[in-house]
C-alpha cells in the first residue's frame, strides 16, 4: 500500500502550473491525494506497471505524472495535456 507523506515537484513544474493558471487546482488535487481521497483524482498506475509511474487528474485537461521514492515521498516529474491523446 502507498504511504504518501510528502509531494515534491521538479523545478519546471511550478513554472508550468503558474504559466497555465493551474496552481490552485494542482494544490487542491494534492490535498485530496494526501487525504487519501483518490476517487476525485482519477488516480492511476500507468503502463507498464513495472515502472511504478502514477498519475492523477488536475482538471479535465491536465494530468500530473509522478513516481514514488522511499520514505513516503512522491516526485511529480511531468504535467501532461492528456486531452490531446
């Protein structure tokens, strides 16, 4: 089972969120994630599952992709416009 203690972002993520006016929606989504309210986030383990890359929905258009590190830390490494896929 996942033990989520903290969420960190790579350097370019906050800039991306501010540029597209997604920061407040992203912060709301991370609060849901830390509270284990996955139903509102469309939380998924992405394929291939052996890579252990997860995603959650920020809004209808954008998803955040992240991976798990030891000690309950998750690192967000990409925000993706999944409506183009």
